[in-house]
C-alpha cells in the first residue's frame, strides 16, 4: 500500500463517516491482536537528495520518544 491508496480509502470513507470518530489500529496479520496506532512519522527519505519522503511508519507505542 502507498500513501495515495490510504488517502483514497480515507476520502471515500469520509463520505459516510466522521473520521474524527475512527480510531486507527495495526495488526501484523489476521492471527494477531490489533494495537492502536498512536502516531505516524516520517521514516525514510530518497537516497539521492535525502529530502523527499519515501516511507512513513505507524507507531503503536511512543513511550520511548
């Protein structure tokens, strides 16, 4: 999945749902428990200029931040 696919999904969902009322969770696979996502952060940048974001990461525990 890329960021545009996520945005498209959320925009479609927003047509019928108040997104402020929707919590985000993460699970590794269907056999694991879901953990609440507490933040999203920049994760990686392009190799050439190191200025364009290429990856983001969802964080489930930011206590060490």
